[in-house]
């Protein structure tokens, strides 16, 4: 009898951090995402999605590479999208914490969302999004 095929489970992206503590604090303390774990690995959990923050130097030991942050380029090809209740309120709150945004909140009527763009400590694009009122 042939074994049934196992359906793979999506684990989620790993964000390789140059400065683990700074990146962890950004997502946990500034953006206020629910986070489990500590150095060298923490996971941001939000049903139904998750992503992990991994110390780049530790990752280089795990994967046997001399390069602590794989796939570096001048512009990250990863866009992390975080849905919030109200982009405009989140924008004001985060500006008060010193977060620098790349754009002000803008309604994207054709998509039915508001969004605002910023970068994390390693330069990855982060977009905050919420439904249009």
C-alpha cells in the first residue's frame, strides 16, 4: 500500500536580523506585535500568520555559511504587511515613538484599504494596512 502524500505546512518567513535585540524590540515594543521567544530566535504570532526573527550571526552557524545575512541587496525584496485596526491612528501613535514613515496614510479605494509604509531596523519594507471606513 502506497503511503499517502504528506501536505507540507508553511512555517513562515525568517527575518535575519543584523542586530537581533533592536529588531525584536521594533516588532514587539514599537509595533506591539505578539512575540514569543528571545535571542537568538523569536516568533511573531498572529492568527493565521506568523514570522520569525533570527539573529543573522546565529543563522550563519546553523546553515554553515560565512555570510551572516543571506541575500543582502540594497533594496529588500520582502514586504511585510501588518493589518491594524486603524492605519491613521497607528501612524500617529508610532510617529510619537519616533518611527520614520516613508509615506503618510493613504486610502487606496480600488483596493478597499488604507496603508502607510515604513522600514524596519534592517531596511525591510513594512506596510501597515486597514480596511477603508
